[in-house]
C-alpha cells in the first residue's frame, strides 16, 4: 500500500481507534486487572482451580482470538454476563490525558472507538481520559454481532454501519494482527509497538508482513508529528 504524507493522514475522513492499550499506555495495569477478572470468571463458570482457569483462558484466546469468543462457542456463556463481570475494575488506573484531547482537536475526521470490549467499558475509559466528546461513536463487540477483531465480518459491519470509505480511513491499534483485515480493505494502518510491555501473542506483525503502514511507540507524539 502506498504511504500517505502527513497532510493526507491529517485529513482522513474516519479515524478508527482501538481502545485498550492504545488510547492509554499498557503500563497502567488496567488490562492486567481485566485479565485477572477473566481468569476468575472462567474459574467460577467452569468450576476449576484458578491455575487451570488461566490455562483455559489463554487457550481460548489463542484458539478463538478472544476469551469471550471461546467461552461462547465452547461453553455457551452469556456474553453480557462475561463483559459485566470482567469490567468491574478500578478505572482510576487510567489517568486524564489533556494533551491527547488537545491533539484530537486538530483532526477534523470522524473518530470512532473500535473495540472487542463493551460500550460501557469504553465509556468509562474515555471519561477517565477526558476525551469522550471527541468521539463520534463506539463500535463494540455487541455492535459487531459478537464477531471480534480480526474476523473480517466485524470490519465489514463497521464499514456498513458508518458508511466508511476505507481509502479515506485510518486505523490505530496495538495488536498487529487486527490491522491485517483493515489493510486488505484499503485502510491505512498504524501499529502501536509497546516494546515488550505486553505479551507477544498477536501484538507483533508476522515476518514479512506488509499490513502495517506506520509503526509508532507513543500515540501523543505521533499525532503531534502530524500537526507540526
């Protein structure tokens, strides 16, 4: 895919932002808390010790892309029960980011949250970051009809729902595998490399891949570079 210059990126009509470990640093520990709640849910639901539950949780994630997808397919778990339980976490771990709010002002395109989590979780995170008003909408796992990233159908439903022209859209994500379907559709892709702060499964592009257009380490710094 041809690389775009800063002006072309700045004028993108749609900005598709992943939520967790993208709009806030992975180092704040929020997702570690969510993951711990997932383990607890699996332990209670499947009546197994926590060490076995953690193993099952990781296996479901590896096999299906998300723990929730695996629980739904193999154990008929109610997704709302799961999402409500795992997102009972301390959101004060997410610190306000006034600089991010300032930077988002410079980009006129519609900004959407594209997450495998729930709308309620996204709203809590955006509220803590103090950037809620900058987003046109939240496309969560329920809106995707329980088809998580990187399932192609999830992206197609998003594009149809918001009438997105992929050629004028940009997607920012910390899990590289989730950028592959977007790139195939013509969406410009940006990968946030956390430099080892998160486990490597699916976070790093596969060898020889061409679905990452831009690799960055810090969202604020990259957005700032597009302006000045």
